[in-house]
C-alpha cells in the first residue's frame, strides 16, 4: 500500500471536497462530488453521506471495488497554477460504522490506495518528500520568461560576475551554448567569460518558453 507524502497529507487535510469515480455493473463510469475525511494513521480515505447506503456509488462499490478519487483546486489564475492529488485503489462499502461527521448515515465508503499521484503542491518546509522528489510549485510561464530574459539581457551586457549569477540561478543550473556548456553555479562565471570572449558583441531574443507538468524542469529557446 503506497503512502501519502507529508506535502500530500497537508494538502488533503486542508480540503473538503473531492470527486469519486466508480463503475456500475454494466461497466459504465460514474463520477460524483463528495465530502471526505483522511485517516492519517491508516492512509485510507473515508467518504460518508446522509443516505450513502441508498446511493448509486455505494451500490457500484458493492459490485466493483475499483475506484479513482481526485482532490484538486485552482491555486492561482494569474499565474495559472493548479494542484491536486489522485488516488486509485479499492473501496469497501461498509455498513453500521461511525460516520466521518456527526449527523451522517452509518454507511460509508473506505478507500485503500493502490496508487497515488500529485501535482503542483507546495511544501510548507524545504526538503524532499518521502518519495525523494523535491516538493515545489511549478513555476509560471511568467517566472520562466523573467528569469531567461534577465539572464540574456545581462549576458548581452557582459554580466558574468558570480554574485549576479547567484541572484538568479540555483546551484544545480545547467547552461548550454553552441560553444560549450556548464553545470553548477560554481565556475559558471568563468565559463561565461570564455564564451563571451569567443563571440564578442551579442544580442539575443528568447522565445518558446516551456514548463513541464510536474513542475521540475523548464526550458526555453534563444537565438
């Protein structure tokens, strides 16, 4: 059974609504907005309702326990940033159990994850999540554009001092030019000075900005 990362747990505990996809006896899918509660200790998701036992999704799970559950929201419109968690797993249709909230019926669905995926989540503290991935928000296209344009403007002005480079790049930066490439912020200043000396006056235009959907890599094209 996979487990949620700290970042995923923090996000889910701050949300109230999700979407549950089930499949009926004829193989037709159904998707419903539902309230939910996460059990942090077990890593299972509990979904209740006022009349859960009479619902189609409850009957679907009795026949076919395979489900998909998504919690997502729009963190920002400008820049456009979406975030969310998807769980694929098996659900149990339980009867006569304590509901996740007072006043709800005693029938609930309990989801056991078999696969967990997430995107666009921000860590409340620095470091790697439990899967060894950097927990970070995908940069916006505006962020990428500003970084690339600031760098090439400075490069065209022969700005190659390490202090300036450290103000815009992380330590694991990789810069590739036709005349050579360099990985790491240390020594980048000398590499750029060498390239500038080869080409003399330069003027760049930048375009084709890209941000990957996992928010881990960005790329741009320059001419």
